C-alpha cells in the first residue's frame, strides 16, 4: 500500500495518505476567529462563554479555549496564547500536531449578575445567630463575624448585617454558603440549628424559596457554672447530652439540651485564694476579697497546692476542683 500523495509505501493508511501527508493536509483544531468578553465594571470579573469568572484574563481564555475548541482524534490537547496568537498542540497516533491561529478578543463592559443582585439588595438566605436568655458577648459576635465573612465571597456576598436582641442577622447571597457557615457556628458554639424555608416568588416557572438558618447558642457553655436543684454544677461536656459535675461532691450527671435550657446560669468569676491548710475533706483558705479565713469542702479531685480557685454564690464560697 502506497500513499496517494507522496507515493511512500505505508502500513497504515489515513484516507489513502501516510500520516505525514495526512497531518499536513488535515485541519484538526477549530480555532475561533473571535471571542466575546464582557468585563464587569463593578467587580472586574469576566463573562466568557456565558459564564461569569474571576481570575487573570489570560488564564481564563486558555481554559475557555481548551474546553471549546474541537479536537477529534487528538490526545494530550494543549493550548497556548501569545497576544492575539493561539497555538494548539496535540498527539495524533503518536505524531505531534501543531496548528496556529489569530483570535480577536472583543471586549465590552457591563455588570455581572452577582453585582446586580448586590446593588438591588437581593439575598437567598438569612443566617440568624441567637443566644438563649441573653445577648451574645462581644467575643461571640467577633467569632461569628469571622466565620461568616470568611465564608463570604463574590458569589456568597453579604447584603446586610444587623444586630438583633439576643444576637445578630446576616443576609447572604448564597444558600449553600449560609448553610456551611451555620454548621461551623453550630459546631463551634455547641448549639442547635433549624432551617425554615419561605416562598418568595417564581422563576422560570419554578417556586423560589429563601432559607432562614437559626443557630441557637446555649446560655451555658463548657466551663460555666449552673444551678440545678439548689446545687452548683460546672459544665464539662457539650455534646448531644450536656455533662455537669457537682463542684462540692464531684458527682457527674448528663442532661438533655431541653432540660439544660431550663437551668439557671450563674454569673460568677473564679478567684484565686491562698491555701492555709488542707485536710482530707476540707481546706482552709484566705478569702481574697476580705482576707477572712474560710473553711470549705474539699473537692474529691483537688490536688494540694499553695493556691486554689474559688467562686462565690448566694453568700457561700466553693472551692473549684481541677
């Protein structure tokens, strides 16, 4: 068998041609003459191939051409851009193929859908963070802001942030990011999350819903003190069931979140007190507020040392165990 173009004897024919003649005559790549690019005048993103994208225009064009240029029968397809010149390369039956073209990038300016929504105050979800029974602390608000704004981006923008009684609301442009931020906050604060969808309209014949994610931060937290049945307990576990320990007896119990929602959280600060003497079940300390000598019950897990921590509640002092 011979090549009909050059007459060379061949073992494999490509439409009657040897591979060299076939590659020379065949057009493998459909390089476009022009590409339309719209630049968002607000955020600088690019619309290429009806998709709004962020990044360097050079890389975005390469990726677009790599996905849009047809290259039937070609393996290891590659695209390079140098100014307005495009070079396509690939392998055809082990033979490298190279084709060049000139592309005209037609640029115009507009505004992307996300920026249009932002300017119009559009949002897909509301993330509500609340603390039962009291306002969030400044530290809790700071941590909440860090999580939400770290999750926010161009697509998942925040339209509005509002301080509310007991917490804070974030109006977010993307449901998935709102759900992700809610999960992180729920885990971080050992809280409980609920989702409430609400119908806001129709789009393309389909119902459009807006989600409200409510993260409830418990009033109690690990290391806080609570009063249960007239006794003072310290929270040491914040999983599905809350673990508390009696600071006098060392007894440990686990309660449901529903039961814990009804307990009284004690606002006390731990104080450091000097140990004067220690026995098996009691310890003598110097009251750091009035320097009186107090004899207090000694927690079972307490190690003898020069100083201990105490709290005061309802005119009583308690030694806090390790």
